C-alpha cells in the first residue's frame, strides 16, 4: 500500500521566496517595493549567497518563471553551491488562474501541456484530455514545472497550498496519491504538501496511504492562517505522525522574531522552518535564533 | 443543516464547490453545469453528480438554497427561478446586467423574506470591514472625495476565448474588475446619483473594454473617481484600493492594511491617535474553518449559511446594494456612449486590434481533443 520511502533528512532552515515575487501577507505596498527591489536576478542571487554563507542549504521556491534563471546560475556554479538543494513548490498558481480567466478551463489546460517539438507529449496530452485521464495530465504538468530544475538536487517536491487546499475541499484525495507517486518514481523525491488546513489534510493523506507525510503549514502563536485553530494544530503536531514544516512563523511580521521562533522551536516535532528574508542581517539573525532555540534542548 | 445546490463550475464555481463541500452545516444536494467535460471529470474523480439542467436541479423538492456562479448573462433568469421556488440565493457578482431586473429581484427576495447575497467578497476582508467601522463612526469628519481603484493582470494580449472577453456574456473590465471597486465605494460611502467623463477603452480585447475611468457625483456634493484596468501586469493579482478624504483626515485601505491619518481624534476612540494609524490584516482577520485563496471567500459563504440558519434575511452584501453597483455601471455605459459620439474621430485605436489566426500547433491540438 505505502510506496513512499521516508528517508530524506529535512534541512532545519529553509529560505522561502515570497519576498522575491511580490508576496507579503501584511502590506501590498511592501510587497510591491520588494518586487521592484528584486527585479534583477542578481539581487535574488545576492540574497541566496548570504543565506548560503549563513549555513542555509535549501531554497524552497515556487516554479515562478524567474526561478529558472536562479536554477541556471546554481547549475553553472556547482562548486560555489556545494550541497545546495531546491525544494520546488508547484505550480506557481497565478499563471494557471490567470489563464483560466483568459481562456476558460479547458483552454487553460491545453496551454500548459508541453508544446515544443514533442509530438508524443502533445499526443499524450491530447489523449489525456480526451479521456479525462487526470493522472496523465498531472504527470505532464509536473514534468513541465520540473524542467527548470534538471540536474539540480530536489529531494522534496511540494504541492502548493492553492492546489492542495482546492483538491482537499473538492474531496479529490486520489490526486495527492497521483502527485506522490509521480514525484517519487520520476524524480526520486519525496512529496510535500503545503496547506492552510493541516489537520484536515493529514486525515486525507493518511486515508490515501501516504504515511508520515511532509506537510508545510502556517504555524505561529497568533493562529494566523491556521484553520482549526492554534490548539488543534498544537495537538496534531504533538500526537500524530507526520513531518511538519512551519511557514508564516512571523505571521508576516506581526510577531517579533525571537518570540515567533521560540514558539515554533518549542514544539520539538516541527522539523523545518521556512522563512523569507531580504537582507543579510535578517538572514543571519533568523538562522542564529533558530539554531540557538533548537539546541537549547 | 442547509441543503444547497450549486449552479456553474467555472473558476468561482469550483472554488465555491470546495468551500461548500467542506462546510460543516452544508449538505450539497446538487451541482449543475453545462460543460459535459468538466462535469464528467469531476464526477469521475470525486463522485459528485453533476447535472446539466438547472431547472431540474431547482425542481427537486429538498432544497433550501442555491449558489449561482454562472456568467452574469444568466443571473437574472436563474435568480428569478430560484426565488419563485422560495430558495435563498447567493449569486456571483456582478448581479444583473439590467439593473431594473436586478431591482425587481431584490424586491421579490425581500417580499418573500429570503436570504439574498451577492459575491462581493471584499466586504468580508478584515481591512475593508475595519474601514467601514471607522467611516461609520465618523472619524473622517465630512467626507468630500473618494477614489476607488482596481488593477490586475487578466487580459494581456489580443486573444482569449473565455466569456470574460464577450460583452454579451457580461464580460469586460467594467463588470469584472470595476464592479468590485464600485461595490466597495457603495459599501463605504454610499451611492453616487450621476457620473461623468466615463471612459471605456480597449487595450487588447476586441469586444470589451480593458480599462475604465469615471467621475462620480454624490447627492450631498461629495465626488469620487473610479479607475480600473485589468491589463496591468505590474500587479500580481487583482488589487483593489479605496482612498477617502474627509475634513478630519484621510483613510486609505486595501486588502492588507488600513492607513488612517487623523487631524484630530474627535470621537475619542482610544485605539486611535492623532496623525498616522496603521492596522494590518494580520490583526483584523477572523479565522475560518477552511481556507482557500483568502479567508473572505469562506467567510462570505459562512455568512450566507449563518443567515439562513438564523432566519436573518439581511446580509452584509444584499441584492439591493449590488443593484446600486449595477446602476452605476449602467450609468457609466450610457455616459461613455454619449461621450464617444462626440469624440469618435479622435478614437482610431478602437479599430487597430487585428484578429490573429490560431497557430498551426493550436489547430493541431484542437483536432486532438
């Protein structure tokens, strides 16, 4: 039943990418200012370098088209980024949502299936659409999203929360299994799931036979974007078998860093913490705080 | 338990389906869409049965309410059919392309005591709720001007096959984007009684406007400006903002934060200071039982369900206020028409868009499906 191997050692500290692409849950102006600040790929690489120097070894990033340039850079400088890993999060949902608005549901689907020269992929895509073979379509979409990471280390591949939570709401639990099977078989990676509905998702993943799953969820002492509430989250983390990755730890800046990290590190079952930072000082300080609180025991 | 049917499985319909499906007090009795492909795929993977005839769906006797998420052209007919069967109705925005029809339906729902709501979800965003509270408390003094804006990246090139690009279906930047900005305007400061200088420009679309602007005149002398553009790629997604100027201060609000500058804290509200007051969404957002794309989408459905359960027909976004928004849009269309007649010779860009033939690959793919 359970074909997922649970062997990956998750890195403790992960650098996220919201800050690079105009996502800030607190202020649209700040998000826009950051989007402008990171208009050049080199400015993103500079932050990545600061993170690497501070000992951060994972970039957890969406499959935003600009990440492709970052991938190229890391691929071209293997010595400089020894041991560096990507945790891709797919899909970058806005491009799909915008396409649905513009082209309708089926039109959008057709746009994202592979085009370039691969007649067989085109045919497979066409057939998959015609026979409503969601597994075939999903595999092609995953492969398209993974292209930019070719040759790089991607030990964990995440499904973005918009898609995870939509499938969860629709009751399409089998899709999680399809995703898990494909990333395991084709990429030797472990599946991860990003969600705002962690306890509910864990129930469904268990039902689908995905045991001890990697789940990335908002975890902060304010209960921001934690459906079910702080208490249910704390109990779920303490008592159930899964590998939690905490995001939105600072609740977009609403909680002071020390207090925020103390809360997350206080829950020993939380394996990883993903954070977004734009300056060297912030990266160093966040990493230092996590290390300090982690080793306090 | 509220027994509910959903009509329409487009982008909003699918999102509503996920939210309704996970609501603890909702029993989803029926789902309806005319797209056989979407319907049978959904059925194949989730077991949900989808029928194609909405009248049949409404005719089954065990329904309390219906959520209508079809293109706007169908709203009037479907809402009437639902109200005739004494069903509570949640209808997507914009409400009705003909405001007179909308007004009739609002009156009908009210006469029958049925819960009625339109999907203007920004009214359920913490920051806009807080702005409403501040404006109602009168902290700004006499309001004399308001600006409402909506920008985002929907139509970025001259193609596209969705109903949103067709005027007859209720597509276009005015009904899709500007409606949100105008609804927030009516929610926060009231309804203008006439409009001027309305502009509906095409940028990429062939059949609908991609940007729209207008000056709004309120009965008490207050003025407003609307600015909406759905071909602005510098925004990651729809971004809506309202700025309000009063004799005692200025308030600016978007979905993330409220920024209030007060000259004098006249009301003695202890949470407010003279000068700048900033409140962020993280402080203003109430938790929801299930999250998809934003708390407001779940919150509006929860509010609708709650109003049915407590037999309270007055919702936060009722038909009657959506009709007010529809009326502003109708006034703008009329005003823009009149303006265009005066300036036709100065508008050559209207005819520049050239229809592109589909590429060979696209035509091949079309043959495959």
